[in-house]
């Protein structure tokens, strides 16, 4: 999934560009403004996802790549690529990233600061618990277990010991796709674009004065 930031269809931005006049200056101002807005959008995505999901800001940051705009291209735009995980592979992550509680020797060992109640912890009965959304409580997956030296959550596909499959869960790109998060980010982009374009135009005109 990606976000592309451009000036198309925004009248306020076009009015600002007319103050410069020449195409070279307009290209420079557009690239500077768009890159500022894209960088702010990257921060806003990270904040919105971390507020909603039990995932670290570092993990969200690692799942995004910003391709900056340049004034030399025919179409001046910046692109923010959002991947499923910091490994840049696929659209989802293994459930181990949301591991919250492990039942060991009859005692619940919290691994991500999960706020499970005593009743929730007792109900795990030897299973492992996951916290995906903040404030959403603990979740369990029947038959899920840790493997690969504790780095992967697996689940058996039948009654036999094998075969097994890794348990995947929502990825960063899908988190961004949540309606409320995406709307929040796009509203910020639209609001910031006119502001940053005015600043970029003012800077170029001041240098020419």
C-alpha cells in the first residue's frame, strides 16, 4: 500500500504557485512542500497506529519507506510505501509480535505489559495470550504455541503433531487501511499541504528579493 502526495485538485496550492510565475521556481516550491507534508504524514501514521494497536513506534517506522519528490520529474509527487512489517515482506506479521502473556509453570508471565485481569489470566490454562488492539483485552488462539526458539507462533493444522503453520495477523499496511486511521492521515495531508506550500513559496520569493 502507498500514499502519494501531490498538488492536483487543490485550488489553494495552485494560487500560491502563481505567485512565483516561472516553472522552475514552481517545481522547487512544490517538491519542498510535498516532501515536508509526506514526512509529517509518516509521523502521523506512526502515531495513529501506535495509539490503536499494541505495536511499537519503531516497528511501524521500519515498515514505511518515503520516496521524496524532486523538481526534475514531470510529475512532482512524493510516495510513502507502507509494508506489512519491518521486514518489508508480505501484508501481515506473525502473531508473536503481539505476544502478551505466556503461561509457564502455572504462572502468567507478561511479556508486553498486558493488562489482563486475574480471571483472564487464569482462563488461559496453559495457553498463550495476545494483545492486538490497545484496551481490547487478551486474545487466545486454540492450539497456538511458540516455536523457532520463541520467535514464531505456530498452529497445528490437524490432530497430528505435524504439519504446522505460522499464525499470521494484521500487518502495518492493513492497520493503516482502517477507515479511522486513514481518514485522520489524509485530513492532515490536505490541511498541511496549503500551509507548507505557502512557506515554500515565501522562502523562494524572499531569496529572490
